[in-house]
C-alpha cells in the first residue's frame, strides 16, 4: 500500500536532525517494547510482515507524530488483540489495574 | 513537533507495554527473564564496534576482504558475527568512483548484527524520505561532500537483505594494527553518512 | 515461548527468510526489467517511488519469504528475489541531484521483462 510509511522520495520533511544521534533506549518502556516485540515474534504470535503491515496502517497523522517504538507498541496492541492473544477488555482492565497500583504508591 | 516527540506522557506508554508484558507472561507467551536478556544484548553487547572490527580486518587482510565482498554472510560468520537482522548480509565497498549509503525508506531496517540499533535520525522521516531522492544534499548535511563525477548508490533495505558500507581506508595508516584501524571507523562511515576519521586524529 | 537460556542462541541465529523453491528464476543479472504498475492496497515491499520504473537486475538473492502473502495470512509463498538497480535519472528525472542509483531487493512478481532494445 502507498501508506504514510512509504516515504521514499516524499518532500518537505526538512533537514535531518543529526542531534538525534542516540541509539540507546531512552526509557524503560522503549526497551520493553523492543524485547516484547522480538519475543512475540519468537513465540509465533505474529510474523514480521504482519508487524510491518500493522504499522503502515497507523493513521498517518499519528504515524508522523509518534516515535519509532510507539509504532512498535501500536502494532503489538493491534496484532495481539486481533489474533486473540488477549482481548481489548483484558488489556484495558490490566492498564487500569496497573494505573491504580501506581496511584496507590504515589499516594 | 519533532518526529521523535511522544504524543502521550511516557507513563501512559509505560502502562501500555507493562500491561502487554504482564498479560503475555501470564499466558505463557514470553519469559520475563528473556526480556532482560534481550535488552542486555541490544543495549550492551551489539554495537558499531563489531562492524569497525570487520572493516579493520578487511583493510588489513586482502583475502578476507575478497571473501567479505563476495559473501558477506559467510565471511561475517567466520568472525563470529551472525543473527537477527543480519541473516543475509551484503558489504558495499566505497571506492574513488562509488560512494554507498544505506536506508530503509519503508520502515527503518538496519544491520543490527554489525552496527547494533540505529540512531534516531536514521529512523526519521527526513532521512527516510530524502536520502533516496537527494542523497548529495543529505550527505552534505552530514559534512560529506561527494565529487560531481562520483556515483552515489543508495541501497534501500526493503527485503531481509541487510547492508554495511566498507569505507575507504584513510591515508597514512600503512602498517597500523587492526585495533588502531578500527578506532578510525565511525558508525556513520558504515552507514554511508560519514567517512572514517583521519589518521592524524589518533 | 523462547526461554531466557535460549535467547542468546536465538539472537545469533536470527530468522533467515531464504527458502528453496521448485521454479527456476525468471531473470538474471544484466536483464532489463520494469516494475509493475499494479497498485496494491495491502502490504508490499515495492516502494511507490519505484513502481512502473525501468531497472536492471544486478544480482540474484535466492528465493525468500514473500511479504505480500505472508502478511495476509497466505503463508510464506517464497519467490525469487533480485537486486535491482534504478538510475537516479530514471526515478527522479531532472530532479536527481547527481550521478547515482537506488538499489532495491525485488521479488519476481514485482517485475516484468524489460523491452528488448
């Protein structure tokens, strides 16, 4: 598909920001997203081609305004839910549970 | 807003991936210890020093260089380099006539086994979009100026073939050890957006 | 599930996409090709900038898992993969910024035989 990800030859993006020279994970969530993605592939939950296709189907505005690992996180959610590894309900419930735990600790 | 900015606070992203991770562990899909192992490998073990060592060996050992250019995958296996996102490697030799540079316009594929994880600029829209259509302008932004009559070859990593550039050996390094040579090889020189350090730098 | 003890080996092995297939490659290095003009709305690894363009086969990479099929639940369907050179002038015309070329790895189904000149 001629998705937003198919950006070779597109114009108007401006200069390359050489200051963005970092290669390390900038936060724990990036490292976890990376590792969980690799392990999900290894477990056969989805294949790499499905993963790339998923990212291509991000809404274009979101794709351009989020970071590389956010694209990976998007595709993890998309594929693991659509393939029934867990349900949207389970996922939202777990997020709420973890958020509540965080609030408890902060309180 | 830069391409790299988050739209959500990091804590929300952290909650999302933690939710996924815990569900996957509970469902027996991933081993939590494996998460730590993978992060350790990619954060601490893989990186451009591996590629630099290969370049230095190619500069020092002409027979190895021939093998490297003929079959990158097998030559790298000789020196213990192999694996994820490096299963099929092609090494691109820079010459006075040809300058090579790599990209993945579609998604940011990169030769992890020899260079580790890519820098953020490599994954950015400006790089992915512009390097194929105006490589000289992009290279100039990196301080690399290509002569008008020299050919620039852009390799777009759209399949599972991965590339690494073998830069030209700097002048005045005759007789240098592989270790000394490797110190001149920058990560960008193996992507093609840079050239090695000059001999006088060391 | 990949256990912690197997991670290092798995990372060092990777996930090669090379496969053996029955058919012989249709193209060989030196052949002129034209990429297809058939737009697809699903996953493909032929970038839009290289669609319906003339190029030259410069290498054969073996048969590899075909992403267009593999991403759509149709299985690996491996197909012959070629390294193809596109001159900058072919891709960008007068918009090219100097002598150069873009190289892509393209599956056989993306390619049509070029005109015999």
